[in-house]
C-alpha cells in the first residue's frame, strides 16, 4: 500500500495550442526569411544583436582565455570519460556478416553513421557545457562526418557562454552557431544562408524547442521529445537523509517544473528527508528555485515493501533512478524502465550529469518504457543487405509469388515470375 507523505501540487507538462501555433509560425518565418529571421528573433527573445550567426575559430580560441584552467581540465576529464563509454558502446554494435539458411540467399547488415547532426545546447538559466560534451562526443565516436551545434546567445556574454564554446571545441564540433529556440530547430531542419540543414537534431530544450522538434520530425530525425527533468529515489531505512534530500533538490534546481520523487520503506527516512529538504533549500544559493519546484512537484511515498517500491519505479519509468538501500544490487537487477540508473549511496545523479561517462540526455515523461538516452548507437543506422543467386531465386519464388498473389500486388508477383522464366 502507498502512503503519500507529500504529493505534487500541479501537473508539470502541458502542450497548449498557443505554443503549437507560435512554434509553427516561427518555423514558417525561418523557412521564408532564413538568416534575417534568426537575427530578428535573437534580438527579440535573447535581447542581443547578432551580426554573424556562425562563431569564428578566433572567438572559440579566445573563449579559452575566459574560462579558468581548472574548469577546462574538468571538461577534458569529463570528455574523456564520455568518449571512453561511447567507444565501449560502439564495440557492442557489430556489422552482421553474410548468413544464410536458404541455399542461394545471403543476408547481412551494415552499420552506417548519420551524415550530419545538429546538437542543440540550451542556454537559459544556466550555461550547460556538459550538454555540449554529451551530444557531440558520442556522435563523433559513431563516425558522424559533420556536427553542427547551436546555443542561444546571451546578452551578458555578448554571445554563447565561453564555457559552452570551449566544451563544443573539446567535443569536436565542426560548426558553431549563435541561435536558440524553435528558430534554431527550424534552421537545422530547412537550412538558411549560413546554416546548412542536418539529418538529425539532438539535445534538450524548453517547451518551444521540444514543440519545434515535434513539428519537424520526419523532415529530420530527432533523439526524443524532452519534458521536465525527473529523479526517483528508492530508499530503505539504511539510506542517509542528507543524501536523499540533497539529491531531490539537485534535480529540482534544474527547472521549476522538475519532478523529484522519493519512494521508501521507511517512514522515519521520509520524514527526516522532508526536514532536510527544507533545511538545504534555505542554505543553497539556488534554494528559491529548487525549494519552489519541490513544493510544487515533489512526491514522497512510503510503501510496505521493497517489491512495491520496485513496481512503482518500473511503472513511473523515470529519467534518473537512484537506489539507496542495503540490497542495492538485488534491487537494481529488478529495475527495468529508466533513462539512467545510479546504484549505491555514493552514486548521485550529479556524477551522471557531468563526468561518470554515461549520457545525461535521457528519456522523460515515462518514455523510458520504450526508449533510451542518447548514445553512440543514436547516430548509427542498421542498413539491411541481401544477395540472392539464381538458385536462391528458385528457392524463394514459390512462397513469394503466393504472398504477392494474396496481397493482389501483380507487379510484385511478375517481378519474380519473369526471373524464374529466364533461369
């Protein structure tokens, strides 16, 4: 049985008609006016006048002088971890060499990387250099030939935040553009005078970016439709309330709509966690945002058994899932639906956000039931190949002709019959 100690006060994601129309209009204007519209919208939404959309190599090099050495070192460490993990993932992807179970019929598949990718790195409340690393490095490892990245320019920085530029450079981005919002998605999809269109767009964003990705899907591929960020923590009486509380708040400081959930078998832990959340929110510089997000969207459940906690987690399919319990490995083995799993008291989501090596661009809104986060395989297509000899043609023909006949596709049928007649 579930006992709610705290429930969410509001729904965190809605798709309204006003946003749909606004995004549709922006996309249409970018198609018609190209660069000019991107510059006008940058002035309107970001409050900055842009002369050139593409960021020059000189500007990127100069950004290194604006970022302290320890930050650059940390980004390079994170990049190496992300690259290591992506390379190991790529080793799991194998071409299928020729196989056959019908004489004369040979089957295989090829692994083909996407030609070009547009990486969207959000701006907004915080600079997100980590997202630049998470998007571009797996694409590079997968063999993508051209990676273009865009991020909203900031009035404060006079362009893209220097740390984001440095991260893009470390990640191996080929082209960098000052553009954000739905207009950047439109530019990547349809192209402008300055921005050549891409085959796939990846990266999270606000509701306008998400709606734009939804509307252009089909013209380009996308990774996913991002919703508000989420964490669910499974904990028992052995968990440290300091850990559970700060991990809940860490998720909440992402966004006013972020959702943080604690599912525990211990009422005492639940109550102590609630106390600690209030305490930490008062102490943190980001406490106003994280505290309000927790107040609006936070959930605390006390359940009768760990079996029940596991069932809830599998049903909710959260973006991030932490296990802080004495039988952590046994519990982890039974968890099926999540974007990224963090096992053990000393494995906060924060490590995955930055430098453990796993990707932080993950499925939200229960889409982890059927999808996964960005990884090297996101950028690789599995292309099917077959080769049929004369003998193979004979061996397949009877069944194939029969099925074409049933479906009434007479040209299909004749395409086989005409070959058989010439053997």
